[in-house]
C-alpha cells in the first residue's frame, strides 16, 4: 500500500481526466448473472473494459452503449508505471463510482488472462473501509481505511486474495464536490 501517494493537485487533475472518461463512456450499473444490480456504477478506459450482465463477467472492447472505450488517461497510467515497474502495460482501467451507500462484496480479480500481472487501485474522494481476506473464500479478514490519494498494488501472493469495500464514510473528503468515492483499478486483462 502507498498511503497518500497522490497529492491534492495530482488528485484534482486525475478527477478531471476521469470526468472526461465518464463523459465519453457513461457510468452504468452492472448486474449479476441473476439480474441483481450492483450498488457501484462503473465505466472503463483502455483497450478493453470490464462488464457484467446476465451473460456473466468479462472484458469487452466496447462500452455497453456500443462506443469504444476512451484511452487510459496519462495521469492514471503514470501511477501504474511508478508503482508496478516491470509489469506489462495495462490495457484496462476500471472506474468505479461509489455513492455513500454503495458497497463491493468480497471477490477476487481473476478474469484476466495473466494472473501474474498486478492490479493497481487508486482511491479518490471519501474514505472507504477496504477488507482483504484469503485466496480461499472464508476465514479471517483484515480491514484498512483507504483515503483519497492512496494507492494499493495487489500482486504476487496477494494478487488473488478476496477483497471488497464495506463502507464509504461520507464527508471525509471534498475532492469530488459531493459525497462519494471513485476507485480506479488498472490491470492487464488480455
């Protein structure tokens, strides 16, 4: 974990870049195979984006509306280059918007072709309680508060650990101009 990796100016610039991504490829509320809507809204940038619908979880080369995903912003890519040296270039940048009541259940990031490549996560906005568990489902977990500007790298032995977001703490940040949190995750999908 890299606490406070991005200073305020870098966070503000990144949020501006992400607003442009969202304008080009609007946020959607994915559903599970069972048709249950996730509480988090999402979009992507890069060659491929992560989608979830009744057909399952997967990477696609187009937004659900049919438009191509916008490129990964240089401000986001610079974080990957700094904290994941030697890793392949990311081809997917998932942008998650958490309203104050949104959560993300415990899950593994395992839809990528090469699980030896890390996942890099950037937190922007309100604080969130991040919970991390084990490779196998169940067992003890640990929680840590992620603050705006924090970066987490899940690689090596931690790459397949279950993780999720239990709580957003509204009003702990003023970066976004409204309560909530943006989480950006970079990955090598193909």
